[in-house]
C-alpha cells in the first residue's frame, strides 16, 4: 500500500515538473519541498495556508510570466496524495486601464494588505483555496484632478457541489474605490459587495437563479417571502465591507493604517454594528529592513437581539461564508457558528543579516481564555546565478493546541 501511494505521489509530482518544463524558457519558476514533523494540530499550518490540509510532506511549484500585455500565473501543490491547483490565472488587457482575469484567484481589492503577515482580510483571505472566477477590472483617472482616481471590478465565481449543496452556488462580487494622492500621502475609501446566490440543497430545493434573479442579487433586492417569515429578505447571502486606508511614504519609510468595516445588511452599512471589523497598522523600514504589523479584529456586535447579525452564517446557505470546508475570510471568524471574537494579532518580517530573513506571526483571542498561536520562520537565501541551484532554505517553528513546538523545513530551488 505504501509503495502504491509513493507511485501515485511520484506521478503527480511528475505532472508538476512536466507542466513547469513546458514553460521553463519563459516562466519565472520556483520549486519547493517542505517536511513537517507534526502538522496535525498546528494552527498556522491549518489556517491561512491556502486551504491546504496539514501534511508531513509537501511539494509545490509556482511560475509567473508576462508577454504582450498578458500575465500568466501558475501555482500547484502536492500534499502526499492530495493535488491542489492554487492561484492560477490569465490576466489580459482589453483596452486602456481595463483587464479581464480568468482562472482561480483570490481578490483584487484591499490591495494594500500584507497577506504574508496579516491575520487575513475580512472577506477574501488566503485561508481557503482560491475560487474559480472570471473578473473585469479597471481604473479611471479624473482629467480635471489628477490626484483622484477610481478603481473598480466585477467578478463571477463558483462554489462546489458537496453533501449539502446538490447544486453548486455561485458568487457575485463587485467593488469600487476612490483613491486620493497628494505628495507623500495616499487615502482611499472602498465599497466591496459579495453575494452567494443560486445553487440548491436537498432540503430546500433549487434557489432562484434566473437572470432576473441575478439583477436582484446585484442590487440586494428582496426575494420571495418564505413561509413563517415576517417579511421578505434579500435574495441570496450578502456580505461586504466599507474599506478605509491611509498610506504615507517618505523615502523608504512606509506608514499604513486601515479599517475594514463589516456589513451584511443595511444596519451594518449605516455602522450600527459600531466598530466591528479589522483594524490594522503597518510600519515598513522604520526599523531598517523590517515590516511591523499590528491588527485588531472585533465581531462582538453580531448576534445582538436588535439586529440579529450573523456575519459568516446564513439560514439557507448553511455552510456559511466558506469554500471547500475553509472560511473564505478571516479564519478567526467561524463560518459554522456565531461566536463573537476579539483578536489581537502581531506580524513581523525582515532581514536579520545579509541573505538571512525571518517572519513571525502571533495571535490570541483576548475576550476569552485563549492560547497564543505563533509561527516563526527563518530563511537563508542563496544567490546563485547557475541554471539549477538551491535558492533558499527555511526552518519553521510552530506551536500546537498544547503549546508544544513543531519543526518544519522547506527547501526552494530552480531547475
């Protein structure tokens, strides 16, 4: 049985090598192998890990290429006997400042976020696998005021069929940002709207999915009034954020603050849920070659009797705001239960010495008696101009639910 499993793994890894070799002349290629001592109860191995199950052995490949205004991105992982297609897409220019993007990818909003050391976006983080998606992206600059521009996008994505959804739901996504630039300062405010719609379950049957229904979803209009309900509710499962950010850049120093205010209905749109959401502060190069990030997450206004909000939960889409078993947004918010949280998160990354780097993440729920969750990574980078070489060696130190450390190693190379 073990030999058979090894053969399956080898065949799948051979597929990764074959695909990458087809583009080896043009792609910027990265290969990796990771060995973990005991990943089963490691928080940072389970969450914000691209929807990948914990594994003692992991092979991966990523490649990037750009030609003739077309961006290509490929990411493939093999965790023992499980094959994952990660963020992989084609992005092409349609006309000036307008692009189409097709494949599996995460988000094109909240672009200020440092996903490497953040706890995760409120809406779309790196916690789950990327969804199959097609999107249209653009920007527009005011001719009378070059300090102001707008960025916008609309996308359509697909969930999966499973033992709950016998017809796969769909995702509608759109966003609009106003960005203001003056000197060293950049301020922006954005509106992001996500909606699960269509699909169906054995219990409830098919949900509305006509084009007319899509138009209702687009404007968050009400669907039919259900038996036993005092009034009609918006068609589908709606959620979104008001997104605020400010950035100041002076030479190499970058100061950044942001706030993602969560809403799922008109009460949240009007900030009736007070300061719920994700608050963040990031400093870059205030300490030379160092990024320091502090975040505070709060969801304590959900499940209050007055508004009865349940941020990642829904009475029809019972798997909530999740994809293939993983929360789509910040992993500290539950998608199968309503549990208010307050989380303090710290992220650090930087260069210790020439070609020696580190990354540190630590978080804790502060409204309950919670254990600290941390991950520490040390990396040695090798500058070798040969065609085939080791490009980096990383050592991971993580803690589990019993506060015991686990060690992992990752070797990156090019062929």
